C-alpha cells in the first residue's frame, strides 16, 4: 500500500478532527488508513468545489460526512482510497418534446419560455481544487453551466484521465491544445450542440494525434472552421472507434486524401458538413469496414447518388444510416440497393429530391429493420401488405409523403411498434381496427389523412400510448370511453373531425394528460366537470363544437392551464369566478357563446394573461378595474358594448405595471379570430414577440381612442398588408421608415391629428393601392412619382389644409419644400433588402427561440423535427414551404 506524505498529513488532520469532535472511535480512522474512506485532502477539495457551485436541485446534498467516497458522483479506488471518479453531470434528463409541442400549438408563448433553458447545477468557473484530485480517471462535468468560462488548462495535469466529458457545459473559447497531454484518454466528449450560441473552437487538431488511446471523440458543434487539416490529423488516430463531428463547421477537405487509417471506426457523424462530399471521399469512407453507424444528415454537398450507393454497398456492417435533409437526388432504390443486410435503423427523412415507390423501397430493405423513417420524401404508391413482414419495427414514420390507399391490416402484426406516424398522406379508409394489437405503441400520429369511420374501442388496450394525434381527418362516431384507460397519455389531439356525442367523463382518468384538443367537431353535451381533476392539463381546447351548459367551475382547479379555449359553442351562464385561480393562464377565449353577466373581477388575478377574447357573448357591464393589474396583457377582444375608456385610464395614468406591454388594447370589431385582426402594443416587448407578431397581416385599430404617435414597432410587422389607424387621436408624424412595410396594399391614417409631411419614400411601396390620409394636419408637398402617380383622388388628402401639389393645387414655392423631402431617400434600397433577408430568420426565431437558427444536433432529433413538421403544417402552411426553401438552398 502506498500512501503519499500529503495523504498521511491529511489522515493526521482527519484523526485530530475525530478526536476533537468525540464523534467516532479509532476504528474509523484506521479505515481511512486502509483507504476505504476518502482522503481528507480530497474531501476538502470536493467541499471547495461544492462551495463554488449553485445547486438548485440539491443534487449535492449527500455531500456531508467524512467518507466522500460515498458521496453522490464520487468513487474511490478500493486500494489506495484516491478519488478516481468524479461525475458531476447535470442529473436530470430533460425531454423538451412536450414543451415543444405545446409551444407549437399555442402559436407563440408570451413568457420566457425557452424550453432549452433548464436550471442547471453549475459554477462560473472550475474550482482549482479539482486539480487536487490527481488520480482521477473519470471526470464528467457535462451539461452544467460554467458560464462561458474557458476550459481550464489545468485539466491537462490530470494525467490519469481516461474519460473526460465536458460536453454542453457552457464552456467557451479555445479548446486548450495541452489536452494533448492526456495520453491515457479514451473517451473525450467536447460536444457543444446544446449551448447555442456559445461554441468552443479549435484551430488546429494536431494535439489530438498525441492521444494514442483515444477511442471516442465527440466534437459536435465545436467550431473547427479553421482546422484546415482536420481529416489528416484525425486519420492519425487509428484507435478511434467513435467520431462525432456533426455541425462542427468543418472546412473543406483537400482533394488528396490520406490512406484510410481509421480501421476501428464503428460510428461516424459528419452531419452538417457543407462542402462537396466527392466520389473520392465516399471511396475513402468505404474502407471503414467496421462502420456500424453513419450519419450524413444535412450534408448539402452530397450529390452523387451512385457513389453513395457504392460506398454503402461496401460498408458490410452498417446497422444504422441517418441521412436527413440532403440534396441528393434520384431514386431510393438506387441508393439503398446494396445496403448492408445488417441494417436495422434507417432514417432518410426530408430528402426533397429523393423519390420512390413504397413497395419497391420496402422490398430492398432487410426484414429485421427496427427503425424506418421515410417522411418528407417523394414517396408514393400504396402501402403493401408485406409491411407486416417487418415484425421487428419499433418506429415507422411515413408522414408528408404521397402514399395512398388503405392502411393494410397486416400492420397489426407489427407488435413491437412504439412509434407510428402516417400523418399528412393521402391515406384513406378506416382507422385500422387492430390498432389495439399494437400494445407497445407510445405514439400514434394519423393527422390530416382521409381516414374515416370511428376510433376503435380497442384503442383502450394500448395502455402505453402517450401521444395520439388524429387531427384533421374525417373520423366519425363518438370519442370512445375506453380512452380513459390510457393513463400514460400526455397529448390527445382530435381536432377537426366529425366526432359526435359527449366528451367522455372518463377523461379525468388520464391523469397525466397535458394537452387536450377536441375542437372543431360536432360534440354535444356539457364540458364534464371531471375535467378539473386533470391537474397537469396545460392546453384545453373544446372550441367550435355544440357544447351546452356552463363553463364548469372546476376549471379553476387546473392550476397548470396555460391555454383555455371554449369559444364558438352554445355555453350559457357566467364566466366562473374560479377562473382567477388559474394564475398561469396566458390565453383565454370564451367568445361566440351565450355567456351572460359581467366579466369576473377575478380575471385581474391571472397575472400571466396575455390574450383574452370575450367577444360575441351577452356579457354586460364595464371592463373591470382589476384589469390594470394584468401587466402582461397584450391583446384583448371585447364587445362593442364595453366602454374601453376605463381601460385606457388604467394603463396610461395609474399604471401599476411600470413599463409593461400594454399601452392600448381594444378591438372594436370583436368578432374576428386572432389571426385576422390583432391589437398590438409593443412597448417593452422583446424581439421575439415582434417577430412572432410579424405573422399578422392586417391590423384594424380604427375608431378607437388611440393617442400618441404611431408606434415605431409597427414597422417590424413586415408582412402587413392592411393597416388602418383611422378615427383615432394619433399625433406626431407619419414614421419615415413606413416604407419598410413593403407588402402594404392598404394604408388608412385618416381622421387623426398627424402632422408633418408625407414621407416621400411612401412612393416606394409598390403594392400600395389604397391610401387615405384625409383629415389630419399634414403639410407640405405631396410626394410625386412611382406609386403616387396612381393616387389621383384629391379626397385622399382632403382636410389637410397645408398639403399641396398634385392632385391638390400647386404649392406656393417649390424650393421651400424640397429639403425635408429629399433627406429621406437614402434609407431605401439596400437597407430594406437586408431587412428582407434577415426576415428569413424569423422562421427560425419566431417559434422556438434560437432553435432553427443553428445547425445542430437538435435538428436531427426526430421527435422535435416531427413536432416542427406538425406545427408548421398545422398552423401556417407556408412555414413549411419556407423551411423547405431554407433547407433546400
Ligand atoms: C473494488 O472492490 C470490488 C469488490 O469489493 C470489486 O468488485 C471491484 O472490482 C474493485 N474495484 C477496483 C477498482 O479494484
Ligand atoms: C448560465 O449561467 C449564466 C451566468 O452565470 C446565465 O446568464 C445563463 O442564463 C445560464 N445558462 C443556462 C442555460 O442556465
Ligand atoms: C504538458 O506536457 C508538456 C510536455 O510533456 C509539459 O511541459 C507541460 O507542463 C504539460 N502541461 C500541463 C498543463 O500539464
Ligand atoms: C457525456 O455526457 C452526456 C450527458 O451527460 C452523455 O449524453 C454523453 O454520452 C457523455 N459522453 C460520453 C463519451 O460518455
Ligand atoms: C496512420 O496512423 C499511424 C499512427 O498514428 C500513423 O503513424 C500513420 O502515419 C497514419 N497513416 C496515415 C496515412 O495517416
Ligand atoms: C411477406 O408478406 C407477404 C404478404 O403479407 C407474404 O405473402 C410473403 O410471404 C411474406 N414474405 C416473407 C419473405 O415473409
Ligand atoms: C389482433 O388481436 C386479435 C385478438 O385480440 C387477434 O384475433 C387478431 O388476429 C390480431 N390481429 C393481427 C393482425 O395480428
Ligand atoms: C382527401 O380529402 C381532401 C378533401 O376532401 C381531397 O381534396 C383529397 O383529394 C382527398 N384525398 C384522397 C386521396 O382521397
Ligand atoms: C386634434 O387636436 C386638436 C387640438 O390640438 C383638437 O382640438 C382636435 O379635436 C383634435 N382632432 C382629433 C380628430 O382628435
């Protein structure tokens, strides 16, 4: 047994402590000598590390007592007692899927609701005491938050390290090349894909070639754009088995490739490599005879279908192939015809240029396939009976294809299926009756097909089901009561079918349900009061049915609810006062019912309320004063009957919310659905909201009491076609940058108190065909040229006594007017073009903040992708098109 002098010293202190505290006998200290408990110096080091961390989840709470070897995440050597293993990775699994889905469905969420931001344990730096743990062989700091600190050079002094995991820990900056000193390292994980926009970088990978034992290297999303020689340098590590370089901004590989050296390679991920993957590079790759997993998603330079086919044919051990969103063109059957018979996992989604007939594709794929994802491709034909031969399938997705015909009955043989997605196809016929045989199914997506008939009762057998989406079909009959047996269900979406009967009262048995949408059906009866028991519910939409009775007061018990829509039914009674208990509620729609009474004052307690629509009911009274407390309120739809004055006073005079969002909120028209007419106030808004709001294409705020200037934020709504602010009390000038609203075809600013001149760059709005500026206090010369040539009706400008020029009478003096008009011309051309390009980013930013904006691992995650597809399709079809454009470039 070897005990270093410093550890002896530590033991002395340890013994002294024990004696002083009178807490233990000498046996314990003897144990310490034998190395069963940890060394005091190391224990102190760990305590120092802990003191520097924040730990909201109290993960480190077990770190008390003397034997640090028993602490969570710590392990010591049996013999020497040295800490050899230190695992401090973020301990909670986070599955953002549900969040994403909700996000997608609620269009946009008003709060800081970025599902990627999770509370992590972390520290602003790595405590230097870490380097006391000299005998560490295993160090995992992944998924913490080290607040953009540099990777400490000192890690290189932990020369015994065999495993080092620094992935996604919010380290920033250069990866220190001294890591090349870690000559025993076998696993090195520096993957960075979850930390956008933070990114580690390395400009030269030569340090890697010192790592003679390296088997596993993950540098996903590390910025390697300057590591020009990366392929040659990595080729010097023949021990490498796993190489993950997804999204690493790899530079172009020179045409002269080295002799293939990575003979042990079993897994390779080059997703996001944007340069040409030439035939010779594919030949190089085909020497990887042990390769089992190959990921080439998003490789936009992958064109050569034939060379790919040959390379795939050579990879005899290939079990998993992931090839999403490439630009490769041709037939699936060409590419896959020689693919390894060992293949178990095939994900080739969203290759917009690949096509094939479904039965041909199936016929060349081995029967032991477990995972098959063909969605988003040009795949056609009827699903053949022989699908039932693929009995190993766990995952089958064929959404967004052109598949037709019935779902074959043989699907009932796929008893291992966990995931089935046939949505967005031209599938017809009935929902497979034997769906109840698929007892392992967790997710079933059959939305937007032409499936008819009723939901089979047997669905109640599929107790594993978590996600059921039958949105947008022609399903008839009642919602089966057996659904109540599906206790694991999280998301149930039956929107847009022909369902009749009542919402089953058994629904409350699905206690985990967080999303329920039965809107746009023909449901009758009352909203079951049992619904109040589903405490996890976040989204509840029963709108556009024939529901009667009252809104159950039990609704106030669903404390997690964020979205509640009961609009367009025949509901009677009052809005329950219990609604004020749902403090997280962001959206509340009760419009188009027969509700009576007043708006309950308790609404003022829903501090997160963002969108409220009570229009088209028989409500009476005033808008409650408590509205002044709704600091997040952003849009409100009321009836004509309501007096908006109180509201404005609340916000303008005695605003308790300081600098909040709401400056004004009022829709005189009331009846419109949110997407048609939206009320906007943008003060205090964040960039994202504005971008989201830029989906709005028409705004009618006419006939209100709006005062102040035209908000500059309006100019961010680049899709605006229609803007009316007439009949208000607006003052100030017409904003000069109004010309950025290039899509505008109708602009009505009449009947206000606007002053100043008409901005000359309004004439650049080529689509503008309706303009009304009458009855303001505008002055100066009416702009000439371009679009203004078409505005020949003097009524457009009537009631502005100081305006002049065609079509009004001549101006008294030309010179006097020229200056201010010409000063504005510069802003036009390039500026707005740039804005337009930037607006593409809005696709990225609008829904999932910072998500699409980078090319990272997330994009590959099928679940998220699917959710995005569904979102894109479901809410705004055009986004799908835009995504296609974006990734098709
Ligand atoms: C520690 O001891 C256990 C049994 O007591 C043994 O299984 C394990 O392999 C030992 N570990 C080391 C690193 O010696
Ligand atoms: C990480 O920490 C920094 C500051 O310490 C903080 O600003 C940031 O939001 C944190 N990030 C995450 C994802 O927790
Ligand atoms: C890395 O190794 C070199 C040479 O062996 C040595 O000089 C240097 O101090 C080492 N760096 C660290 C941080 O251990
Ligand atoms: C590093 O940690 C992350 C999460 O904690 C894990 O997913 C990843 O597999 C680890 N890397 C290695 C090489 O084990
Ligand atoms: C293959 O790897 C060995 C070991 O690092 C190295 O000596 C050799 O030069 C490499 N060959 C090529 C062609 O890179
Ligand atoms: C595949 O399924 C079809 C129809 O279900 C059947 O006729 C055929 O024999 C099966 N083929 C194999 C190889 O099992
Ligand atoms: C489905 O299960 C039923 C029994 O529950 C069985 O009779 C039927 O043959 C099964 N269908 C298929 C396609 O396996
Ligand atoms: C599905 O229904 C839609 C709308 O009724 C129709 O346009 C489409 O042609 C149908 N598709 C098939 C394959 O029947
Ligand atoms: C415009 O302002 C004047 C006073 O500045 C006021 O008398 C008039 O009523 C206002 N007109 C409108 C339409 O608000």
